[in-house]
C-alpha cells in the first residue's frame, strides 16, 4: 500500500485527476496518464452499446490521438482489486513495460503500484 501523501507530486496529480474524472462523469473508473513531456490525459470508462473501453485504455487512446510518444506514469481509480491485463498492455504499448501504474481506491488512496509489463 502506498499512502497518497507519500507520492511524488506529479503522481499525486494524476491520481487526483483520475478520481475527479470518475466522480464528475459518474462512471465506475477514472484514469489519467502522463506523457514524456508532462502533459496529462484524463478519461472515464466508456460504456456505449457499440463501444466499451476501460478508463485506462481510453486515457491511453487520448494520449496517442494527441501525439504522445511515450508515457511516464498512469493512474487508475477503481474498486477493482487489480489492474486488468488489457489495461497494462495498453500502457506498455505506449510507455514500455516499466511504466508505473498506480491503482487507487475510490477514496484516492493508492493501494498498489505495478509495472505495465
């Protein structure tokens, strides 16, 4: 378990953005990623009849669509116990296997940090 107060300020920022996206959009998950230039991309999960994407995959897609070349870190706010393999794969595709993914509960407290690969 990682206390949010012990996080690097930039990591705390993406956790806060992810939590805000979840609450603001009324979705089960919120996510944020930070690219190699420090830009952030924030998303909630997408649940349309013809399209279903997790929050983290949506945030990665937004980064790619905006021209990001790599990722420094990712954060997911969810009640899930672990980050889905598909989400980790998406982060690894853009950021590499060593990209840290922070999993926080709905309260914003980081429960675990894992590598994307």
